[in-house]
């Protein structure tokens, strides 16, 4: 991308992998610039670009599987695979995007949709850590404490998030907004500490940044 | 695999210096087994697919860059396989150390102890001392419903149970949940395997003590159990099974491999119906009933007196047989009835409302006929009466005035006045009942579990079984009792063994001709007639 042309131009689909064009996101939202401070507006590391927003901020645990645009997306997923069983992972993704987590009921419904056994879907869903088997807050804050981030203070960042949200790791804060958890490598080792909040990446996060980030999220939620 | 060297598609290879010729497509593990060399393995089971994930059966193949999983590597001509080489042994020791990293050492309270593959393999090739200093992960135990209990800590993740449920039972309720060292076998939350009619097999194929039977839980140690080969008496499928016996009591039933009848499996219906073999209320000695006064007797006295009664003159004979009796017993009854001038023989057979096939091997099915030898009775010209409960049908016989002989049928549904109008009422059986105990001559017989014999299953396969229990008191096989009586009447020889009794049976029924105990062997033999499936 050229520096001059993109600075103030409306965001254009750069064609990154996984962008299906189904989301109307502004460049700011994609870059996450306003959340992480002083970063060059033309972007930086591609990890700041969300691929699939695997969880919507507005979640409805009771949302039907799948209706309206989601039904279309589900059909689209099915069309990409040789059989329904192969479509299990993206279908679970879609269900989690919609409902915020993969509950036992969701597993059973997905099994029904794909003609698989309930037990098999449970086996797959529990194998992958990015499916939330338990309820999470509106913002799922995943703090990397793997090697690079750990060396640069990932544990302190995690502690700061826990302190300022007033929760235990994996729990939902009292206001229902935040769940903070520790994750392994987010593939942003060049920008420690990396934090993923829902589908957005926050890089070079220090414990001092944490209150500002949380305030911004609270503001967004209100 | 005896004549496979003659088949064109055969392959010759060398395993540990010994040449072996096997059909093309055989795996190294199977070829080694043909030589009597059992390569350690967990995930491989001959009745299931092989994912080659346990990494225990790795062997050295000359020319291969690394060790090969013998359970899925097909043999090739001229292949040189080393199962005991330094590299192969070293790697097995290493893999076993990993298996023990999380496996609890609770052998003293584990039901599998004594027949546990982990125990065996570690004893043979494991390290003398473990080096792991980490705490073991703990799962506790989970009730899978039905008869199945799961001890997660003992599991070695071979996934045989998962594959059995997927491939054979085709009821995919088991799966691997979570990952890494948190992985565990589970069902969909609280679903369990209850109601799956073949789920008991996952206990059999579990190589360790992870899946255990609640019925057998802490009941007996594996090394105290005698394994007695027999045939499951609970339906006409005739699954080959072992009675596991301790203290003259059947503790459990386990399937015995017979690829043509039941492969490696048996149904839960059959598996859990063994308690009646342990019944203590038995007819233990011959009883002669003289004008309402039962007098215990011994065999020579009772048979002598009975012979006298028969000599006095025999009214027309009618008999009741049991489909739980062996071919030999039934033939001896037919022989005796013929010797007394011939007569009708009926039998009653409980019948289920449906078959329960094993989807992955539909030749195995819990048949509708809930007795092992209805076919044998049919072959010997007996007629089926009564209802699907195995009751009724004997109203006419209850007040019969001629000579009445009952073999085996407990007559549990009948009143004490059964046979009271008969000129002579002979009862040969194992368990007393009001209707039986009034017999003029009450003669104790062994159950199938206490004698040698054969059953004819639904497809006409004659299969042998062997005694597993000591008979109580003076109980004797019915073929011996009835054979002795018939011999006294006709002056022929008394069979001295079940094999001889079978020869006599073959004289009565052309279907059995050409078969001997030797030719039937442990695998059974189909009788020489076109197969007509009952209940079709």
C-alpha cells in the first residue's frame, strides 16, 4: 500500500487473507489506531488486521443458528468443503461469533446441522482453546504471556488487566464487560506485550496503557 | 493361514531371523503373530481400524529410514523385520515411560491388574524406575451409565473404545475430549453409553483398567479366574465365550474370538445373564416319590426302580424337552422315547420381540430365540409349543395319563398338580419347582455349564462347549442318565463320554452325520443342510 494515497482515503479492502468483505469496518476500526496510541496511520504489522471477527461485541446467547445473513454465511461455509464434517470448525466459529461462546446446547445444535454426533462435536470444540466453552464478558481480553511478551512484561500487563477489571482470570467482571485470560503466542512477537480484545490486536501494551484501554472499551459499551 | 504359501498372492519376509509366508496385504504385526511373536500394541485391535497412534508397535525394517508402525505397515517380499533390535526395544521402553508418567500405580485396587497390557509390557520391557518427578494429572472416575465405569487416570488414550462405538456399534457416543495431557475419553456431557446394546465390549477391549464393568467391580482378581470355553446360552446366535470362574461360581462372561460367529464381541444381553448358573437351589440327588412320600435315593437304586417301572409296561410316552439342553441330551431323550415306543416331544422357547444386530458385523445379532439350542431340538424332531415368554402350551400334558418325561424345562409357570394324573412321571433337570418336585422320579441333571456337549445355533452351526463348574451332589449330564435308561431298555451300550453321546445323536439325526467332536473342534461346524433361518 502506498503511503500518500491511503492516508485520508476511505478504507479499501486490501485483500488480506480471510477477508470475505462481509463486514463494514472503517480503517480505524481495522487498524485499532485509537486504542494503541501513536502508531503510523498507514498501518504497521498485519496482525492488527482482524481476519474473521470471531466474536461480535454484541452477543446473543439465544441467537438462532443460523438465520438471515448468518444462514447465507453458513451455506457459504458448507460450499467450501467436500463434506459437512469438514465444515465443523468454521461452523463453530460462526456460532461463537454469534453467541459469544460454544455452549453444550450450541454443540448439539451444530451437530444436528452437520449430521455429526454430539460427542464428536464436543471432542472437536474442546480440543481448540479459542472456542469459549464458558460464558465470557462482552470484551474477551487475551493477554499473551508467551516468551517474547513475557520477557517484556506480559505478566505485569496481565496483572494490570486483572486489577483494573477486578476479576479473576477466566471470570466475568461484575459489570459483565470483561473477561481476562492468559493465552499463548498471539503471533505478534515483534510487538510485545500483545493483547487481543475480541478480534482486535493491541500491541506494545504496557501496564500503564491498561486503564486507558479499559476506559475506551467502557465508553464504547455505554 | 496354513496353506497360504500356495496362494499366488503371497509374500515371504523375515521377522527376527525367521522366514514367514503370508498373504499379500497382511501387516507386519499380523505376520509376526503368525509366528507366535506378539508385538506390543494398544491402539491396534484386529476387529477395528488401526490409527497407529500408540507408537508401541514400532519395529525396525531394514532399509526404512526410521521405525515403522507394524500394525499398519504391509509386508513386502524379502522384507527383513527386527522386533527385538536394540533400537526397537529402546523406543518401546521410552514410550512406556511416557505412558507411566501419568498412569496411577493403583494396580492393587485395579480390576484389570493381572490382565493389563500396561502391566505386562512394563514388566517385560519398561524401565525399572520411573524418572518423572512431576505430579500426575488426576481426573477421577466417571460413570458412563449402564454397566460401564471409567477411570480417567488409567486411560492410555488408545481410543479402541471410541472406534468400537463408531465402527462396530455405530453409535458414536464416545470421543476424545480436550487435548494434550488433559485429553480424556468422554461422552456428550452426561449422555453416557447407557442403552447401547453392545457397550460392554469396550470394557473387554480396553487394554488397561480405564473402562471397567460395574458388575465385576472389585469382585475377583484376574489371576484367580479360570477361563472355561463355552457357548453363550442366552440366544440362538451361539457366541463363543469364556466363563470366568472362581470358587465354582461364574464371575463374568467374556467373548472368545470366533470370526464366523461373533468375531471378538458379544452383546450385553448375553453378557449379563449368568447368575442362573450360580443358583444354589438345585436338585442334588435322585428322588423317588412313592405315594406322595419323596425318598432321596442314589443312582443305581433309582435307575433300578425306574427300570422296573418301565418294564411293567409303558403307556404311550409324551415328553417335554428344553432348548437349553445340549444336542446330546436332546438326542438321548429322543433315544429313550423311541425305546419306549415313540412319542411326541415338545419344547418351549422364550422369544424376544426383535433381533439386536451389531451394525458393524450384522452376522452377530441377539437373536429372537432366547435359548441356545432350539435348532437342535428342531433337528431331533421336537415341536415348539407355548408362547413368547417360554410359558404355557403344556395344558394338555399337565393332565396326561400316559408316561411323561420332562428334560430340563423348569416348569416354573405350572402348578404342583402337573403330571399327577400320569401313569409315570419322570423329571430330569437341575432346578426344583412345584411342578417338577412332584415327579415319580426326580433325577438331577447338570446344567450346560457343568458338562461337555454341543449346541446347534440358529444357522445350524454345531459348536462345542466344555464344563466350567463342578456339578452339585449327584447331578449327572442328562445324556448319561437318559442314555443309561435307554440302554437298559434296549440292551445297547451306555455312552461313556459326551463325544460318544454325540455319535449316538448322529445316528438319530442325519444332519449331524459326518460330524465328530474332533471335526467340530473349537470353531464349530455347519450341519449338512441348507440353512433355513428361524423366525424369518
